[in-house]
């Protein structure tokens, strides 16, 4: 009778532990997708076009 009680107790503990793990994982997934990045409403002003020589110089400038 004692071993049956031990099995039930360990099974209950395992169920509680797995429930906690899955709840934590689900919470982290939801927080990861819901916090998101801030959205910018301001448009960036273009100073020169892609074909402009100044753009080409800035693009290929050695770093």
C-alpha cells in the first residue's frame, strides 16, 4: 500500500512540475511575440538618389 501511495505522490509531483514548465514556456513565447518593436511614424528624408555620385561614394567608402 505504501508503494502505491509513493507512486501516486511522485506522479502528482511530476504532473505539477511539467505543468509549471509548460506554463513558463508559453508565457515566454507570448511575451516574446507581444512586446514587439516600436514603430516609427516619421519618414526619413532622402538627401540624394541611388544613382547620385555622393551615394556611390558613401556606399563604397572603405571602413
